[in-house]
C-alpha cells in the first residue's frame, strides 16, 4: 500500500527558531514530491521536487529530496507567527493523477 | 474565475439525507479533482475528471458517493444517505492540463452530519 508519513505531527516553536519537517514515502512508480501549506482549508503550493539532492528555495523556506532514502525535508528559518499552519507532503505517481498525502505537520509559532 | 470556488462553504445535514457539493474550477482548467480531509487526517483522493469523463474514480469510498462534471466546467459531488463518518472537509482542485502536480485547491466545503 502506498503511504506517506510525516513527522512530527505537531510542533510548537518560538519566533526566530529554525524548524525541520520530515516526510518519508513508500509508493510505487514515484514521479515527484510536493509540499503544501494549509491555513484554514485550502492547501497552497510550496515546492515540487523531482530530483535528488537539488535544493529548492523560496525566501526562508527550503526543501530537498533524497530518492535513495525515500524522504524529503522542509526547512523554515527565522520562523514567524505567519508560518503557523499545517504543512502537507504529497507524492505524485507515474500513470496516475491522484496525489497521496501524509497527515501533515501542524506548526505553531509563538511570539 | 480567479480561483477554484466551492459551495457551500459549510453544510450541516441530518444523518440519512442526501447532500450536493459544488465546485467551480478555474476557467480553462481541463482537470478537476475531489479530495476529502477528515479530522486529523491528510487529504484522501476521491475522483479525478479530465473534461467530463472520470478516468479515475478509485477513491470513492462507497456507492453512496457519486460525482459528475458537465460542460467541462462545474462539478457536483453527491453523497446519498449521509452517515456521521462522512463528516469532513471536501476539497476540490483544478489544473490546466491534467497534471495533479499543477493543481490549485479551493477553500473546501466543511460537511457535518448530525
């Protein structure tokens, strides 16, 4: 059975801290891995990773994929209260247009 | 439209009633997806439309669930004889060329079955 596992499930930090969110996967015919930020209801796209070892970066957020060890990490540096959200990891498979999601990591950034 | 629009945003229904959830995709997007997010869970795939046809409906949990799409645009997800375990947020997404990796999500419909 295809699965995506995220850890930790929840995390509470103070503003300015750096956090690392983890996503491991076991899926058939891996195509790419995606990270989303979910505030309230609608997930918004952060990154798509297809190749191992190539870091994607957007401001204070960065992510990297390890296809040999089947995991990805999402780093957020100098966290702000606006980073508080659920971060979702999803995997796309070849031959299918459905995404397999993890349960998410709920990040709370306190002032 | 500017984004994926879903209605209603919230729906409370009595157990056993039928409900219809609507999704208006981004104009010109050919692909449309329905997902369900139960409390504390990740998104669970339900069905995928390309145009008006559904090449993948493997995620529909039972025959009480059905979906259609007309005119390559609006989609309706229907749940018959609702049960309490159907309570969840139902999210719709659309993508321009049928790649799930390019999908934009709507705000969802929170369904509560009492």
